[in-house]
């Protein structure tokens, strides 16, 4: 029997005044017989084991609404340590469960969107590489033909733009790999001097147009033949040079390369 009822929940859950519920049983307020049976089974288990129980489940209210609740029941003892009843606490978890559901759905949607983004970035960068390879090939063929001074200038500007675009494509592909956890640095032999010099070439024309001196100095102690990832190193140098030339309006851009130390066969440059 109900010997004490929270006024707020009595009204919200059961549509009753608290004073009208005192002295009545669960049978008088729960609409769903299956729910009532589950409660009775738990209560009998509690009486048998003389222990409390906690359960999270749905409850159908008198207005037909179904809510998610946490229900706790504790045995009530007399002075002789005999169980004479139960103390029940009901907490409405509907908002909490709805928020948990929303969080899970948001996480799943976010993960799905991330997968789609990775696939898009990977696909678009690969699709862009194909025409870029064609453009670079025809530019080389065109450079071997007879061109007047104006045409050579146009060709040089096209080559610069093509180079920038290739860098952007590589950055997109690398970003996609990094986010998907598939980015792996290569370890292959290459000529460090040649790599640095090649990285400078695309910016010579732009620097000349801006009347900027583009200087390169490689320390004599720098190891020439090394193992590493030439593409990533070239990307780093290219990005540095690109910003340097872009934001320098007068004077010069000076690139100096030096080998600071070697630890466990690894060169710090």
C-alpha cells in the first residue's frame, strides 16, 4: 500500500492527488498488466532474498504516455527485523535517455559524415591527378617547341600555376590519409641537394616578376644522399617558400639548409 506519495509525481505519473493514493495498491494505478506482473515478481524476489533491487524500464501512465523510469525498491522492517512492506522510489529518466539516444545518433551521423568526407577527398584528389598529369606532360612538350618571348612567359606562368595546383592536390590527399589513419611516411633513398634545388625552381619566375632575390645556401656539412620521404620534405619546403615569396614585397627570400645533428643515424635538418 502507498503510505506516502510525492505530490508532484502523483499528479504527473498517475493523474491522482497524493491523498487519494494513500492506502491503495499498484493494481489501482498501473494500466499495463504485464508491467504490474513484472513488479510483483521483483517484489517477491525482494521478500525472498531480503535485499533491495533497482531496475530501469518503461512505465505506461494513466494518460497513455510511456516514460522511461529508474525504479528502486527497499524492504521495510519492523522492530523484530521482519519485512512488513516496501519503500519504492521512482525517477523519471525519459529526458536522460532521450539525450543519450540523441548523443548516440549524433555520433553515428558524425562518423558516417566523416567516412563520406574521407572518401570524397580521396576520390577528388585522385581524379584531379589524372588531368594534372596530362597538363604537365603537354607543358613539357610545348616547352620543346619554338615559342616567342611572350609565349614563353605565358608557358612559365602556366607551369607555376600547375605546380601550385599539384601541391594543393597532394595536401588534400595527405589530409584525407591523416584523418583516416592511413598516412605512412616513406623511407626511400634520394638526393637532398637535388630535392631542395627542385623545390626552388617553381618560385624563380614569381620572384623575378616581383624583383625579389631568391637565394639558396646549403651548408657543406649537409649529407647529400639520405633515406626519407622526399615528397613530404619537398611539401614542407614548398609551403615555406610559397609563403615567403607571396608575402615578400621587396628585398629577398633566403633559404638556408644546415645539418644540426645526427642521432642514431637520424639527421636533424
